[in-house]
């Protein structure tokens, strides 16, 4: 089961209390205060793990609490600090504060760490309050409570290429042709109910990841169909392959292009401006060549590359992949010219 959203509660461990104690030892009549400090509480830390692919585990386990710090003791013994609790999440997880409705971090790199709930500080023992005028203090500090946060986790798949289009446009068939992914394929709408990833091996140590998301319909950006639940999975893609089925006689392929383009624009404006390739699928089954010609005309008018392919016979597949290669190389070169990502390190981030 693919789960890409979860709500959890995280709580750092409470700090231990400081100790009130006085040294009482034979032949030491004025031993003085020797109460130790309490230990710090552990923190809850989210860590990206390549072996985790969904947020399914958070459906059954929603509360996470780190270990509390131990209390201080006599003889100036400091309490043991609580251990941090590491919670493993998939790469691509975005962390939101569910109460303040703000983004806390985007965990898009391997072994990225984010301190989701800070542990409390240990209290000071009475030995800390000794002074020249206060030889026997009885004051001590209690430990502070750990931080409590209500978080929403949202997974956005990391893929180089996203397949978009209306239901039954041929997305699942295409990804099964160019990669080892084997999504369910059938001739009814919404066969694909969850995203699928496939790795396309181009040889010479080159490869890229393709994401097949469920079909879009008009109003998807408002939640219609499978809507916004899966639109976010193409937000990280460098290029979009917009698939259109020109064999459907009951619909106008040009209108189909306009519907999906409008949904991308409405969901997030930069998606519509992202490199996009218009792909006419099932080219070997087209009986009316004017549908393909009209799609080619639309692509030229909007400045898009156009390819007619057949995932069954392999017609045009290699040319399409070479085009995707070129676009990804240009995107990679553009990224190299940008300043480094300030969040690209793997050091812990304080929430």
C-alpha cells in the first residue's frame, strides 16, 4: 500500500530535576552541598532512509517520545541524558507544523536529519548555587519539559521525469516499456491508483527515474478524481511528458491537452513553465491522422517538443528517450550554475 501523507505527534524527553543533597561523611563536619544536575532529555530526530519508500508505518504508529533525562544525585553526580529517538522517513518527505500551518523542512537528501522535537534541559542541583554568602543552599531547578509538536508529513516522490495526462492516456504502458516497473494496465479509467517509479537505463552509466501518476481530470487541482493527492508527486520532476491518446474518437485531443495544461497551471504555476514534451501515444492504432497532425500543431504553437510513439510496437520510443536525455542534461547544467542549496548538507537542523 502506498501512503504519502501522515500526521504524527512528537515529544522530546523531559529534562531531569536537579538534586538537593549535602555531603555527610565522617570527619567532614562541613561537607557542603553536593547535589548534581539533572540530565538533558532526548530529542526526536527525523532521518531520511533510502530503504523506506512510503509513510505506511505512520498509519499505525503516530506518537513518538524520546527518553527523559535522569534526575541528579548526591556526590555531585549528574543524571544521565536521555537518548535521542531517530524516526526513519523516506527521502522526499516534507515536514509541516500542523498547528501553525508552516513548512519546517524538506528532507530531500539521503541521511538528512531534522530535529522535530527538542528535549528539555536538565535542572541545576544545589551545588550550583553555592556562594560566599550562601554556604548551604537548598535551591534546585526542575528539568524543563520536552518540546511537543503536531506534524504533518507529506511525501513527494523524487523523479527526473513525470508522466501526466488524462486517464487511459497510456502512461502505465509507457513506463512498463521503458523501465522494469510493472504497474497494473487495463482499459478502464483510473487503473493506476498510486504512483509508480521506474528507472530507465540508458547505458554508459546514465539513467533517470520516471514517475507514473494517476490520470488527471478537469478540476484535479481542487481534488477532483485523485486530484491534489498525487499532483504533488511531479513537483520535483525536471521534465514532464504530457501523454495524449489520439485514438479516442469521443474527445478532442486538443481539448485534452488544454485540460491537463490548465490543471498543472492551477496546481502550481511553475509546473506549466517546466520543460514539457507532448507525446501522442498508441501511434500504431491511429486511424485518423488529422488528430496527430492537430497535436503536432498545438505543440508547435506552444513551443513544445512533439513525439508520436507506440509503447506496444516500440515506434518512436528511442527518439523520445533521446529527447528526454537532452532536456535532463540541460536541466543539470542549469542547476550547476545556481548557487548551492543552503539545505543540501546532512547536518542536523533545529526545528
